[in-house]
């Protein structure tokens, strides 16, 4: 416990914590809040985003005037003109004239500029403004002020004069091949300007001066006041990183965490002494607690966008499956209470996590199938969604203002909560704890031990199945772990595989092997199946919770048949009663007590020659009353009402097994 306190507090944030909790559209219940220092009022994220969008709209795309393109195009035009002229064998006298005129027109076009239009800059319109960079000087231009390749060709054709159409077409076709945009979009420079503009946008709007009233008592926290409070909290958190005693903050953390864990230990000592006395189980609980709080600390230090990404519901799921509902709920609340000191809007955080944790616990109350994990995850997600919508409406007062993207961390958290399944398996192996998942696997009759029991001792196997049905039905009715009692019933007589012929349910002949043995030896062979069963289960690494059913299913009763036979046939001999008595202990849980009764009743019912309603009623009453008289149920928490319920269920089921028409008046 001391080590747990040290580890948890070692990594937690060490600055003083902001003292106020507030929500939008709620009433400020604290005293008037006066600012102890000056601070800037921060813009909201939507406001900053909107300012960035507006700023980007005002930034014109940057185009460069590339003179090299113009010079190359004019030079290539001149060379190609001469080659083309010679190939057509036209009059040499006109070549110089037409060449000079067309080159001069082309030069004028390039001096004005040819632009390559960009679809993303047009924004639905044909023409747009842009910044033209020429000799490092920027000028604002519109695409109407310059040529495009199409408008440049039209201009050339309109101004070039030739004596005939053949000459006009010849020069025009040559010009088409040399019209290249020399006003080129500079994407890199445009991006640099945009980035600088966005980075220089102010994230604040106004100031709150020292001594100025931030909010008065009973004022409604509207948008403006809420943003002032958020800004005050942000500035306070930033300042407390450099001021205040970290040592005293650490002492406060140690006190609070120690207090919470002391409450946990007190709960275990008062209500779960079995866990308190077991260092392995206690260590598991502290490891789960520490691991979750360390995950929270890591998330705070890494400054992840939302602490709701952390799967806090893993804790109640693991503890519920490995232990019980009450401990799972209790531990989850303690973990959330500690975490609440280190998160923003702690009441909102606690509400989210406590309600989701409760739903997680309730959704796996009866964990009998693996798909229950998925069902539980859906219920947790639904709980988060209901809380999210409710809190959003309380804060914003409008569906339109809900930022649905903020629900994404909860979805991610629910997906991470599925990690509980492999963690449960890991904890089972490391700490030797048996969960309902493991018990379900053990009740599979294709299990190696159960197959061996069915093959070597078929009568015992059938007896175990009937006992499992009786015990499971009874424990389900009175309340208890039905999966545990079924697993215990299936394995309680597994020790009989060594000498199956010495047990009456496996004997196929009228001659019993006990006829040739002394009564003391026969009793010891019967008693030995308890020791053998324990040995077999431990060899096969079956959980201790199942082994306890073997140890207790006969309690410390006598093997009465051989004991009474010994007294009757050898009255002159001294009898050591312990030779005929099971080693015990007597049942110490409700499930073990029910199994003892089911085992005795089922075995006795097989001896009935006429299993009618009256005989079944009498034998159930006699067997259970005998166990009470022998004080075999003193250590298990079965009430008299539970016992009466068990009797009724046993009678009803046995009558169904033996196809007896039930006379309910007689049974009751």
C-alpha cells in the first residue's frame, strides 16, 4: 500500500490546482471573483478558426513574372520562323518584314504577360485577383489585365496584317506553338505567406486588468464570462508551474491518495476479509489502481487532446469479472475520485466516468458468453452518448452548437476497454484468480479431466451432471455464482477415477469389491477419493476455488454405512471414529453448502425403489435435516429461507427426473 501511494504520487502533476469548477449557462455560486492579476482574454477555438479562414481569404495567390520564359520563346520563334519560311519557298523580300512585325507583336504580348489560370483560385468565377512578383516587387493584378494563351492568340490575329490569308495562317500557326505562360503560380511563396499570416493571428481579444471583476455571485455564466473564466484558469495554471511549493503540493497528494487507499483497505477488512488476507489478490487490486492512474498521469504529461481517450471502464470490468460487483463499483469510484483532482471540469469528468462504470458493471452481471464484452461495450458507449448529449444541451442550450467531433474520444475509449479481456486472462495466470470466463471453460464437458471421468467412471460422471443441474438451479434461485457451483459440481468426484469400481454408481455386478475388505479399509477407500481429487486437480492446475468444493462436499461427516456395519458386526472392538470420518472442512461458502446438499440428495434418490412424490419429499427432508443436525452448514451463509427454497427446487427437479406427477400441495 505504501509503495502504491509512492508510485502514484511520484508522477502526478505538482502544480497547485485551480479551485473553481464552472459550466456554461449555469449560475456562479461562489463569491465575487476579482482578478488577482492582469490577463488576456483568449478566443475560443471556433473564433480562432474563423479568424484564420477570413485571413486566408484575403491572401492573394502569388505569381512570378518569368522573363526567361519570354526570352526563350521569342528566340525559338525567330529560329522557327526562318526554317518555316525556307521550307515554304516564299519570297525572301517579305520574310524580314513579316518576321519583324510578328516578333514585335509577340514581344508585346509577353511584356504584358501570359498567365496560366488555376482552377482552385477561380472559386466559381472566371477572373480573379493575384499578386504579381516582378523584380521582387509585388503588384496586385487581375487576370483580365493580362493575356491567357487563348486571348493572346486572338490579339495576335487581330493585329497581324498580311497581303493574303495563306500568309496570315502560316504565321498564326507558328505563333500558337510559342505562346507559353510566363506568369507562373508560386505555390511555395504563397504557402509561406499563408503560414506567416495564420501564425501571426492573435489568439486573444482584450484584457482583464488586475482588480477587475470577472464574475459576480449568482451571475449566469454566459459566453463572455465563460471565456474570461477559461482564460483566467489557463493563466493561473501557467503561473502556478513556477510559483507555489511543489513539496507542499506533493504532501497534499500523498495525504489524499493515502486517505483514499486507507478507505479501500478498511472496506476490504470489514466486508471482504478473504481478499484482505490474500496478498496476491490485494496486489492485483493495487496494480490495477496504480496502472490506471499512471495512464492518466502519462496522458496529462503528453498533453493528449482529450483525457476521455483513456479507458477508465477497464477497471470496473476487470474487478467485476475477477471479484464481484460491489468491489468493482467501490474501487472504480475511488479511482475516479483521485483522477478528478487532476482533470479539467472534474465534476463533468466524474459524472461521465461513474455513470459509464456503473453501466459497465451492470452489463456484465451475468457473464456467460464472450460476446457479452461487445454488448457491454455498446452499453458503455450508449451511456457516454446520453451523458454527452445531456451535458452539451445543458451547456449550449442548442443542438446546433453541439460539437459532435468531441464525442470521438469516447468511442476510442470504449474500443480500448476491450483490452480488459486479455488483461483478465493475464491476471488470472499471474495471480491465480478464477474468473467466470475461466469457469465457463472448465464446465465444457470436452475438457480432458471430464472426458477421462466419463470414460473411466461413467456412473460418477452422470451423478456429477445431475448434481450440477440441481446445485445450479438452487443457487440461481437463492442468489450466488451459478457458474462456480456448476464447475465445482462437475469436478467434485473426479477423485473416483482411480478406483471407480469401489463406488456403487460404477458397479455393474451384484458383487461389490467391498465384500472382501474390512470395514475400516472400505471406508478409507471411499474417503480417499477426496484426497485423490485434490491431487488430480492440482496436478492439472485447476483453480483452488474448484478444489475447495472437493474438500468440502462431504464436510467432516462419517461414512455411515461402513461405520454402522462395523459397530453391528464387531461390537467387541474399539472403534476409532476418525477412521470413518471425512477430513473436512465443512462448507464455508453458499455455493459449497448447496453442492453438499445436492450431492447427498442426488445420491440418496438413486437408492429409492419407488421414487414417487412422497418418497422424494421424505428423502430430501431427511437428508437436509441430517446435514443441519450434523452442523455441516454452520460456516456457510445459507439462511433458513434459503434452505426451504433449496428443498422445494430439489423436490421439483427430482420428480421431473423420475417422471413423477407433482402434487404441489404435498410438496409444499
